[in-house]
C-alpha cells in the first residue's frame, strides 16, 4: 500500500469523524464553533490519526469499528495545542499551514476558549469510544498523561505541555543534547507515541504488544521532530506553509543546533530503523506503519 | 450538621487529594507546577467538592472511598476556568480571592498553559477514579459536557465554555431574561449541577435518582449565580476579595439588571425551595446538601 493511499484514507475517515463530532458552524455560539473548525479543518495531514488507524489495523488484523473517533480525538488535542502555541503570549505566529492562525481571525479570547473546548471535546470523544469501558479508561489515562506537564499521579512521563514550557523557558540559552531530547520527547514525541499506543489498546493489544508499540512510537516521534528541525533550516516559508528559519532566529533548542545538519539527518534515519525493529514481530502486517514512518523522515514540508 | 462542619471537612479532604494529585512545586518544569498550585490553593471554599461529597454520601449512606478525587477533579476544572477567565484577553482581572491572579504572578504564557494542564489533570484524575470503569466513563461524559461549549455529540446541554463566550459577546448589549438565564445555566450552573450528578454516579445512583440530583443541581446552580450577581452590587471589593461593581460597570448580563435587586433575592430563595423538593425523597439524609444550599443563598461573599 502506498503512503498516499494510507494518508488519503486517514484524511477521509478522520475528517468525517471530526465533522460529526464537532458542533456545526451554525451552532450557538457561532464564534467558538467556527474558531474550532477553522483550525481543525486547516489542511492538516492527519498523521496522528493515520498512526492510530494503522496501529489498530496491525494489532486487530482489520480496522476495528469506531477507531476513527480515537484518531479524531487525538487530532483535536494536536489542534488545541497549535492554537494555544500560536497565541501572542506564546510563539506569536500569524500563519499556520499557510492560513491565518485562530487568534488572527477570531481574536485572542475566542482562540483561547476554542483551544480549551477542543481539549474538552477530545476527552468527551474518548469517553464515548465504542470499545469496552476498561479499554476506554486505559486510553484516556495514556492520552491525558501524554498531553500533560510530564509529571503527575503516574510519575514521570514525557508530556506535551511540559515540553512546551521547557521550550519557552530555554529560548536564548545554549541548547544541550539532554535539553533538546527532553523537549522533543515531550512536545511532539508524547502525542505521536500515544497515537500508536491508543490504536493498539483500542484493538485489544496485550501489555507486551503495547510495549512494542510504545518503543516504535518513541523512536518515530523523535525522528519526526528532528526532521521538523532540519526542514525549518533548509526550506523556505512558502514550502513549509509557516514562518521558516524561526528556530535559529529565536535560538530554539533544536537537534541541528546541537549536532549539526548532517548528523541530524543520519540520526533520524537510524531512529526509523530502530522503530522498524520494534514492530518486526507483526511481519507483513507492519508494512503500513513502516510506510508512514519512512514518509515522515523523507518529507519535504 | 452545621455548614461549617460540612465545608471544613470538604476543604480538608479535597486539599489533601489536590496536594497528592498535582505535581509538587519542585517538580520540573517549576513554573507551571507552581502556577497550577498558586491558583488551586488560593483559598477556594471547595463548594463544588463539598457538593460531590455530600451527594455521594446521601446516595450511598456513607462516604464512598476515593470520592474526594472526583471532587478534586471538578475543583481543578473550576480553577482552570478562573485562570483563563482572568487573562487580559478575557476579563482582565488582577485580583482573585484577594490574591494576584495567575498571569500577574507567572506571566500570560505560563497562565494559559497552567489552565490547560489543570483541565488535563482533571480528566486524568477522573480516568483513575476508584469506582467501576463503567461509572468512571459515565462521570467523564457528564463532566466533559458540563465544561464544553454547550453543543456536542450529545446534543444541546448547558456548557461552561459556551456560557463564557455568550457572556463575553453580550457585553454592552441590553440583557434579556432569556440571555441571562442561558449564561447563568451554562457558565456557573453546569459545573455545579455536574458536581452533584457525579457524586451520585460515583455512589451508584439509579437513573431516576440521577434525574432528581440533576434537578437539585440546576435549581441550586441558578440560585448561586443570582446571589453572586446580587453580591457584586451590594458588597465592596474588600468583602468580595475581587473587584466589586464590575458587572454593572461593564454592562454584564445579570439577574438584577433584568429583574431588579428585590425580585432577584426572592427568586434565589424560591429556587432553593424547589431544589429542596427534588431531594426530599432522601428524607433526613438530604440535610447536608440542603444545609449547603441554604448557606449559598445566605452568604455575604
């Protein structure tokens, strides 16, 4: 199966689920529902939902009914984090995927609340999953930890908000290898990893298989962010659909800033090979996930 | 049992749960965990947790083990909504419960992310409740709907964020009775109602009993907000611990603005009597909830 086929299916089923799960643009109050939709339907590639779908398909042998709602929930969390990251008080970005960001169109107050509501709707969606309640609760726990600050009732774990905080607070400091890896594992890696774990849990994966999926996700997540760092240095804004060269200009903690461009590209390749190894036990059935992984390190935007 | 006894117990068990559930002030990254704690431990009366505890006690006949974590989760959601409401882009409040607000102490970026993380930690806590998974999922659904925009997969329902949006967008317009009731039911009422419903669900309440609890909560929530409106008009900032007279100054949609002060006070009293009726079937066991309700309409700040 080609990566185009895999990603096209992911976009189709995820967008249909998001369309169904989010309030319509004419639902009252209009502004917030339109703001939520503006950022949700801004041309995202639905990579995380694709990982949910293909992990579930690999574990179950076919696509389990309703798993696309799990992918849609994770996409809502990704979208909420982008809306809040783009705010003037944070990254202050006017452009995202080539379109004006949420606060530029709807104002800061509505953008803050739209992000809040996307987080809420994501958890609401997970609480309505069509899998056994015990699996749904397990997915909810994993997802919550992945988007949290990295510390909680469950001990230390990479968390999206924690990564964002460390990223903000490390600007202007000289990035160390430990710092960059911690930020990448938290800010991007945790949500990518949990996409694969959640897909597996939805399909009824054993604890052993969940551990394999988690390793695959951790390697893939780190490789994905390294490639993002490389593209920020090597591509222009038109190709990226967002402001290029911003990481270097703001002294962001990136992989190339620590290791240089050449080693960064080699590291991403090596991590993808380690990711492949983790899901080798599934044999042929692992091909779609490997295809997505290969696409993510070879992409140009 | 006196209201002081009830509320003191609620503060004690809720604060102990929050202390356990939130990352410590020295957990990395410091700033966000200190910001979450600054607003969580700012002297809140723990009214919503008290309602969770007493609803559960009334239904079960005693306090079910671990129900305080459900109350703590709802208090986290209440705190997150206050942090975001106080931001410069929203209500722009520097003072809350007599203390500087989160963004004044920690800056806007950390305040936005601290609110986000408190929402996440609330859902994470609910996904770890010590009740059967089917009850936990039901509580998660009810709570998510209550803090959402008021429309979703489950159809129309009052939702906290929706109430906040309508409140912002109605400033400067002449408030109508329908508008004020819609805002009050959503912005404050939904979270108060779900506190009582969640306590009941935790204790294993039947669908019929959940309906009774919901009616009690709806009446109480509306009365509570009417009293808040009245206090904003009649008390000064020192008594309230926040800026007084702000509603009138900003033309907020309030009950007294539509019905006048005298009828507002009478309406709140009438609603509390209707609330009592809804839980009358529990007889003597309903006394603690009725005591809290009476306290809420007779309070002076």
